[in-house]
């Protein structure tokens, strides 16, 4: 690969790191824009692949007819269909002579396709889609062009996989938070930095407080209920949990009997990430 391309990869990665992407679509858009600029071509498209249905959908496109072909979907066909089917990159500098080339898009838009690079976006055996570059500004596409686009696709596929994982973990966290907020009993959760990360509505009701303790240090809650702080602290200190215990706590001048169990909170790797207390007001039980 030409030395200038290694420099372009460095520039590409540096630019990518400076961006703040909210969705995978924004990442694919960045890929085709930067790849087309580096290679120097008239148009570029990212086709999202559905391998189960053998279908390709245009997710992002730039070029003279980008608006005309947005949101088009079709079964595997043409050079991009072959690329999706085989997962092999391809250069076709004279598409009219290539039996795999489909003229359907050209017929529908009036655009004239002369040369194509198509590269599968694959990461850990998952085919995300196909990147297609069309019509180089100068000369013809080269093998170095193909290698460069392949490298950029790999970088982006890894980034998209990470973004999807982050999104999945966030959804799991939100689901867990919703579950905790809808518990019939109170729950107070504390992380390893002794910060209160969960203080659900029922807990606020039982202790007759608002949200002022959320995201504060657990020690701030000591005046409200020292027993709760000691119980959670014991779990954080030695990992010891208890079930179905009781203590009495004065809340706004009223003595309440609190039934509780303490728990450890663990991350996806099984390591402890905090401690918590699940409890009920059993004063009148």
C-alpha cells in the first residue's frame, strides 16, 4: 500500500476520534464521506445487509443521485449483491464488461456507472453491509484503493460493534433501573465509591424524603437512618449479606420498623460493583 495511504489512515482515525457519534448510521456516513474523499470518487454508498433475507438497503449515500436512491431496498443482485453473497471485496473498472453488474439503478436515475469498488463490512462473522465507491475522479480504482477501503471498513466495523454494545448495556441499565423504581419495596444502592446510585420512589416514601440523597455519598444519609448506612457499609466492607432482618428508625419523629435484606450488586463480569438494601416499612404488620 502506498505511503500516502498510511498517512490517510492516520488522519482518518484521528478525525474519527474527534467526532461524537450518537448512532451507527452517523458512523457509516462518516465512513463513506471520508473514504470517497481519500480515494477521490464521484459517489459512495453504504448498503445495510440482511443476510437472513438476502436483502440490501441503502442506509447512507452521497453523490449526484443520493436523494433519488435513498431508502431503496433490493435482493442480492449486481456487484454489491455478489460482494454480500461472497463477502469478498471487488474492483470493477469496466462495469459494462462485468456480468455481475446490474444497470437497474443507472436506468432509474440516469447516472452512468463506470467503475466500482465494493467492500464487505464484516466483524466477528457478522456482515453489517457493503461499502460501494463509484467512478474515480482520475484514472481507475487500484488495488491500493481496495486495501485502503478495506482497512477503513474494518476500523469502522469495530467502532460500530462497540457502539452497539454500549447501547445494549445502556438499555439493560435502563431496564434494571425501571425495575428497581417499580419495586413494591424500598431499595437503596451504593457503588464502590460510596455514592448512592439507586434511591427508588418507595425508599423516598418510607423515609419521607425527596431525591436529595441520589448521587450523594452514603454517609450523607447517616442522619436520616444510621442503621441503613451501617448495613450497606457492612456489605461493602466484607461482602457479608443478611436476609429478613429488622431495625427501628425514627422518621420525622415517628418510629418505624424496617424489615430488610442486604445484597451485593455485581457487574456483567461477576465482580462486585456495589451494595444495596431492599426493605419494607413493617411498622403496622
